C-alpha cells in the first residue's frame, strides 16, 4: 500500500473510533486527495481548533472556495461542531477527516 492509502485507512479508523462515523471510503479518498501534499506534513496535516486564523482558512479556502458555500454564521457554527465532534482532547484532528465531516455536514459530496 502507498503512504496515501495508509493514511486513508488511518482516517477511516479514526472516524469510526473517535467520531462514531463509518466513512464513505470513496468520498474519504477523494477528500484526502483534494488535500494534496498537506497530508504528509506534520503541521499542515492537522487542524488546530484553538487557532482562529486556521479556522478562518478552513472556512475561506475549503467551505467557501471549494464547496461553494456562502459566508454566514452557519459556517462558523459547523466548524465549531466538527471541532467538538472530533474531541477537544484529540490532538490529531486530521485535515482530511475534518474536511470530510464538513463536506458530509453540508451535503456537498457532489463537489468531489
């Protein structure tokens, strides 16, 4: 298996064990590929829910630009919900998992 395949398997396992979500493997694969090389970098592979600037980047670059959503308070609320869903004590809020959960939350699977 490739490193990307290993990461996708890890993300699916973490979604199941930490979030209680059984991943749609096809969508999870597409979201992971969409993250590009950031999944291989220790810093960029995770989302820091405590950093306002990072959450703004998620909102602007992913929710608005990639998924085509309108900028409103629902976006901030959804990001906060995903942060809570992934667990405040969980240091590894993997970007691909975070984006996957947001994609499903807004029903934007067709963006992939």
